[in-house]
C-alpha cells in the first residue's frame, strides 16, 4: 500500500509538472503569435503607406511649429503679410530719395563755386 501511495504521489507530481509545462508552452506560443502578428503588420505597412504616414507626421509637425511660432510671437502672421507692403514703401522712398539727390546735385552744379 505504501508503494502504491508513493507511485500515486509521483504520478500526481509528474502530472502537475506536465500541466505547468503545457501552460508555459501555450503562453510562449501565444506570445510568439503576437510577435509574429506584429511583424506581419509591420511588413504590411510598407512603401506608399509608410510615405503617407511620414508625410502626415511632417504636416502635423509643421502645423505644431507654426502654431507655436504664432503663440510665441503674437501677430507674427500679420507681420509676414505686412512685409510686402513695407518693401514696396521702402522702394518708393529709395526712388524718391534718388530723385531728390539727383535734383540737389544739379542745383549744386548750377551754383557758382565762388560762394
């Protein structure tokens, strides 16, 4: 009877051990499937899809930078628009000044040098 009980105890231990090994194998196979599934997803996203994703990220970054810039420097967008008008105004002033300079040089030439 003692031998029979010992054999049953050993059989239970082996059975428990086998169940634990099966659970580990199942977990590792599930993990392997998940990893291989992720790899498949990565392989599916290639070429055009990657380019589209990258372009989307770049556009988002550009918008973020633009909003940060306008937040950091209030009125900066208005300033950019006014630059064109300022340049035109400065060119007009330059033209007017060149005309005045030419007129003054002519007047200087007319005035006798003895005075």
